[in-house]
């Protein structure tokens, strides 16, 4: 499966391959789902660091990033502050 994904992945496909050696066969789908959800929503829970590639491009790039997350990636409002009171 890994070879097929690597051979056919498009440049925009963000994928990770993780092996669950040492776990029981029946728990592997649950672990993979949990890791996948965490990876999918990682940028929702991370505040942009001042030295990040996006932050170095200036305030408009930061606003554009959060607008992209809100409107295109997630479809719900993503807060631009450390503490969000919109909920």
C-alpha cells in the first residue's frame, strides 16, 4: 500500500505513513483514525509562530491564512487569537 501511495500521490496530497508495530491488529484502525484526526486538525490548534513562513510574510498573509482555514479547509470560523470568545 505504501508503494502505491508514494507512486501515485499528487503534489497537493498530504499523507503520512505510520506503522503500528507492537499493537494488536484490531486496534490499528482506531489508532490510525485518531492520529489522522489529530493531523487533520493540527493547524486549527496551533498558533502561528512569529518566525513561521506565513508570519514572516506580514499581517495580510496571516489574515489570509486564517481566512483559508475558516472558509476553505474547515468551513467554520477559526480564531486568530490565543483565546477565542466567538464560541
